C-alpha cells in the first residue's frame, strides 16, 4: 500500500508501517513544513493514501476532488494508544487484521 504519512504521524508509527511492508513517504522527511493543501497535492501527485491525525483534510479532500487513487486514513485516538493499533487490510472477498509491530 502506498501511504503518505502527515507530519503529525509519529516516527515510530511510520517505521512500523514500513516494517509491515508498506511503501510510506513521510512529510517530515521529504517536505517538512508544507501546508495542508500542499500535502493533499503531494498525495495526489504520488497516488498515495494520506495518513493523518488532522480532521481538516476531509474538507480539503472534498474541495480538491481527491481522485479514487488517493484517500485519507484519519486516526482518532490518543497518542498513548498507538501501541494498540491494528492494521486492517481489505481485499476482494476478505478482510485481514494484523497488529502492527510495536511503535
């Protein structure tokens, strides 16, 4: 899965997603300090799903008409609960749950 981790995603979570086999670009590594609009543009250019804690991206995605190749995963949990994250992989005709490696 091609993901774009927003700047507010902890480094440990980014590492865990990579360790789980995902292709993850992290805004903090590639373009720190860019605006939310630029983050959406980056996700579109790279055909990546944005992972963020920022609720504003829903409105931005609507205004930018986010293409079907992109999407947003909005995480809404306390930062201290990150160790309990479970990765849900939805594939045709099945759903798999995997616990992420410890963050």
